[in-house]
C-alpha cells in the first residue's frame, strides 16, 4: 500500500471521528438546554407522548427496518470489498460486523419472545 493511500485513509478516519464527536457533544448540549428551558407541564406531556404505546411500537418497527437495511448494506459492502481486493482485513472486519449484528438481532428476538 503506497504511503499516500495510508494518509488519505487516516485523514478520512480523523474527519469522521471529529464530526461524530462534535455531533454527539452538540446533541448533549441541546438536550440539556431544552430541559433547562422547557416548562414542567410541557415536559410531562412530551413524556406521556413518548411512552404512548403506539409510538413505542412505531419506534420498534423503525428499529427493525433499520436493522434489516443495515444488514443488506453490510452484505453489499462485504461483497464489494472482496471483489475489489481491498484487503482481507477489511473483508473480515465487515463479516465480523455482520455476524455480531445478526447475533444481536437473534438474541433480542429470543429475549423479547420470552419476555412477552
């Protein structure tokens, strides 16, 4: 691997990491500011709305669909990395992420079937 590709990859990783860090800090600061400014009756109404059973089911369905789409995207990336000879390490990493995500989905299904 030439040196310039290594520098590009590390630059991309640093950029993505910095963006995610600042997005997380901004989200935390936004939550604290909203809680500090929000009147108590509006806060109670938003909690009721958040815990409303229909909204809970919608969030569960959204999470399930996101998980399914993520698996297909990961499978596509894995096949693409294997076909483009990107590197065995990257392909193995993507396969491990697929296995971990699939085992988490299976574990969650088993847990919630027993719980209900």
